[in-house]
C-alpha cells in the first residue's frame, strides 16, 4: 500500500514538473533584438505591443562600450564592446519613447508602443 502511495505522489510531482515550465515559458515576455553598430541602432525604431512587458536584447557590435539610455523609460544600461545584454522593459502605455547611446549621441532610436 505504501509503495502505491509513493508511486502516486511521484506521478503527481512528475506531472507538475512538466506543466510548470510550460506555463512559465508561455508567460515569458517577448524578446526584441536591437544592435549598436557604427554609432547607429539597428533597427532605429522598435514597435511593441502596448500594455505588455518585453525584453530588449541589445548587442554592441562596436569596439567601444555603449550605453542604452532612455529618460522616457527611466532606463540606463551599459553594453560592453562585443557583448549582449538584456533590458527588461515594463508594460508601456501607447506612445513613443526615445532612446540614445549616451556614450555616443549620434546613435538614437525610439520605441513605439501600439
């Protein structure tokens, strides 16, 4: 009897382990690629769904560090040369949000939440 209960508990636990990661992956915010190369953001305009969080995956292809900065979003993140960083952005109201490379003011862009 005891072994049947243990098998039942093990089966329930195994089922939960399969269900929980799938639910977490479905809830993960979308990742949006953004690169910095030759003092420019690519793309310079990023469109996102309004009222939903997302993650910017920023790759610096340059030889010097860059800094993703947006006063509109209240976000600053240094991106070392040749590296990629993730920047989690909260759900945005519909609108346009500017960003720059604070180390090189030529690189500018915007996020459009629709």
